[in-house]
C-alpha cells in the first residue's frame, strides 16, 4: 500500500500533471489532494509549456559531407574549399569560371583569399637557455667504463695465473697439434737440411729457443723444432728471430706418463707407432717427445704482466678521467672517475 | 632523442613555437614561459618522442599550456571578441588588418588558424595537436576564416 503524504507527494506530481499516473496511485494521490486543497490548487496552476524548436543554422554543415563538393554548398563554403585546396581539379576550374563571371562573387572570393595569414619572422631570443648537455648518457658512459676497468683489473690482479695457464695450454696444444700435422713436411725439411729427425739423444745436436714471453710461445715452439737443424745454422737462422742457445746433451727416456693429449693427438700413441719402426726407441728423443717435454716445462710458467701498462692504457682511452687508486701493496683498490661536473670512485674487491 | 638532436630541434622549432604562442596569447612573457615549458617537457620525454614528432608535440604542449593559462585567468576562451564595425580610415595594409582580425578570434580559432597557415599542418595533424577531430578542425578553420572575412569586409580595405 502506497502512502502519499506531505513529505513525498512531489515525486508523484509530474505523473499526475501529465496524466501518466496509474489508476491505483491516482486514487491514493487524489485522496491526498482532498486532504490538502492548497496543493491541489498549486497543481492546477501548472501548465505544460512545450519547448518550441528554434530554427538554427549550422554554419558550414556542407563541409562535413564526404566526397565531391555538393551542389548545396554555399558560396562561402565553396570559397573556403577553394582556398584550402580541397577541391578537385575539375571543381576548381568550374568554380573559377563561375566566379570570373560574377563581380560580387569575385569580391567575396578576394576576401576569402585575404583570410590566409601571412607568416612573419619572429625570433626567440633565449635559445641558449633551452639547449642541453647530455649529462646522463655521459654518466652512464663513465659508469660503464668504470665497470669495464674494474673488471679488467680484477681479472688481471686475481686471475692472472689461471688465465695464463689456460691460454698457455691452448697455445701449446695448438702448437703441438700444428707441428704434429706438419710432421711430414718437417721431415722433408730435415732431409733437405741434411739432418736426421730421429737423432740419438747423446749427440750434442740440440738447440733450444729461449722463451721470453707467452706471446712468442707458438713461434718459439716451431723454432725449437727447427733448431734441430742446428747443423746448418745459416738456413735455420733465416727462420728465427730469437736467441738460440746450445743445449747440453742429455739422455731422455720416454716416460709413459708424459702424455700430451690435445685435439686427439696422443704422443704416447705416436711413440708406440714410432717404436714399431725403430727398434732403438729408448735412445731417441723424437720431435714429439721434445714437444711434450717443453710443454711440461712451460705449462706452469708464470707470466708477469706490468699493471702500469694496463693503467696507462685505461687512462689513454678515458682521457685521463679514470684513475686507479692503489693500496700500500700497490694493488688497485678504487677506481676514480672524474666526469668534470661530477666525480665518484668505485671500490675494487681483490681476492686474496 | 639525443642531446644533439634535441638541440637541433631547439634551433629549428623555438622560433616557431614562440611565434605561435605570442600570436595566441599576445603576451611576450607568457609566450616565453610557454616555450620554456614546452621544451622542458620535450626534454623530459625525449626517450618517448621520436625526432619527427617533436614539432607536433611542442605545439600540443604549448596549446595545453595556453588552455590551462586561459582557464586560470578565467578568460572566455571560446568567445570571439566582437569586431568594431565602424571605420572611417581606409586600410591598405592587409597584414595589419589581418593582425587585428586575428586578435578578435577566440584562442582556439586563432590557434587552429596559426597552425594551418603558419605551419601548414593538415587537419589531422592539427587535430592531433589540439585533440580535435578532423571535421572539428575543418569547421573551426572555416569559422575562423569566415570571421576574418567579415572583419575585413567591414574595413574599407583596398584589395588587389
């Protein structure tokens, strides 16, 4: 049951006035109005006044239409399309010819043409205040450089021996493989030089190249082999640029544990193969034997690296903006970055 | 966008943005603020804005700045100033008359017309800058030109 009282009657007024109230509610509402004649009088004064649509012209509506310029377009709209360059070639020609025959239209078109703004040169005086220096990329570059430097120093100072052993192994293994592959070639060289590639070790024929540094290892290895041809020093010297020293004659026995295995090359197997062709195997030090011996001599060689060379290279690359701070032991502990308007340092953690 | 590219845009665009702002707000200090603000925002967003889009971006920032400024100043942004209708002087300088006619337009119409005639932007580009549809841009330009035409028509302007 709907209860209509003085507090809620307003929500029913519109329905009552417009006559859209349903019968049941209308009875209740009329009963309410009977009890409140002043409200009934107010409602009687209500008069539904419909809004009248005023004629409003949307200026330029033809411009919203798609496709070719419509015939209904006003002359102003046509002028606009003309000066905006929106007409097709045919439309332009037709429009120009129509305008040419009408002075009023020609005058109107001139006014439309005159609405095009004429650009003028205005200079903004404070351009310099807008310009920027690319600080962040510089910072990132320096940070990246610092990280590279730190990593480089870390590697140099902490992993030197490991790195050297590793690279030595690779170099020597490669050298041994290369020489082994060229065994036949070498033997032909010996033959040409008049030397016996399988000489008895008690004969003072050997010469040994002095290994100066790791970079010369492969070359030195070859030279050591070539040094077997010491009996013809002239020809040999033409192939070497390092100091040759006579080696004391020494008897070397092939030891089974001296095995150079690299890229499938097994000296022991090679020696076994040789032993089938040579009954005096124990008295002979083959080229591979010498290589194996030299490999074992050199594989643990420590190579000193001048850190100052590394530091100077870093400074050269960074334009002296990167410097290395060292501790009392002379080891790098911080990397100093000087970026001009900023500076910072990065600690270097050295493994003991 | 690198700093070098950004600085090249400063050289190429700062005059244009300043002219656009000056012609829209008619106040040199405000126009300079607009330029500074636009380029500051370009720099901040330089990683997101391709070089070829820098121009429209600057105009858009400038336009938004002007809208905010107008709203703060409680000016009637969308209302044209009614032109004076009686002139005894006969004008021969079309440029001068155009300047006066332009000043009677609302900032929106003025802005659209400047982008169209000074910068040669298409309806779509102007729409992108001012966040309007192409038809809206076209109608706005039409009304701006019609208003200027009416203004010029009230002058005793000698047209060639």
